[in-house]
């Protein structure tokens, strides 16, 4: 759906439904001296946008929602699967040095660590790798499973979760990214990631009046 700016005729339709609803499309057309076919696109837009509600054999109702309320409703309905991006994973046996190289080359702030079955076992943040780099350790000989955050202390989400809830979790837990997982008989398979950048894309899309 879009956040829309209503044209003059759409504003007139809304006012008629506010004053006389429930009212049929034919009666709205009569009041505007227009044909039902002419009004059909406007009625469809107003209904899909959430300003009106249509009930068969009854007519159109005004929902009473403002543009801000409709925008809030849309945001609350956006799911993780609509905005998730491709995850960057490393095996738990790779070295800290290799993980640092992967993070740099992939230009990400978080790596997801998987086992030999490609199941989630850990998460590596920039801070984890920076902490391991301080001192005189031989980074090529230290496996990432020594420094990673392990299950069950990993915060993750699924495709059907609501993005607004995940955004709140990212803020509350002060983390930059979260793995999107699919539950299997053996554990959790990493199928995506949600980051603060994904949340920013949603905000930019709203500002540009793009489809959610």
C-alpha cells in the first residue's frame, strides 16, 4: 500500500461517506453527478489505503482513521521477510583473522557462525573481533568459536515476525544485527539478517511514498 495524498474528488468522496455512510457507490456517484465507473478507481484507492471500508450489499463506511494512523497501521504490518537481506556466515572452525577479513570484504558489522550442518551456533560482532585483536595473540590460530556469543544467548527472529518488534529489540539490546532463522529438526538455519540499515530502508521507503 501507499501513503497517498488525496485529490479533490477523493476528498469529496470521503466527506460524503462521513456524512451519509453507509452509502453505496451508486449513491456517491449520484451526489457527484458522475458515473459509477468514473468513481471506481477512487473508491478502490480509498478502500485499499484504509480510509474507507466496503461491505457487500451495504455500502461504504468511513474508518475514522487519519493519515498518520493509517501510516502507523502499515508500519505495524510490515514483516521481517519483506526487508531482510542476505546473511554473511562463517564456519565455527575458521580463525579470527579469517573472520576479520570476511567482515572487511563483505562490509558488514556482524557475522553469523554456523556448524558443519549450517546451523546457527554463534554471532560475531565488530566488538568481539576488536577485543580479540587487542594484545599479542596469534589471530590465525584462534578459532572464532572461542570468542563468539553462543546459543542460547543469541537474539534471533523469523520471517513472519513484525519488523517494528525487531527494531525495538535492536534498540533495547543495543545490537546492530539479528539473524533471521528457520527452525529445523536439528536447530536453526540462518536464512537472512535484519540490521539497522534494513530499518533505515523502510523509513526511506515511507518518505518516498514507496510500496511497503
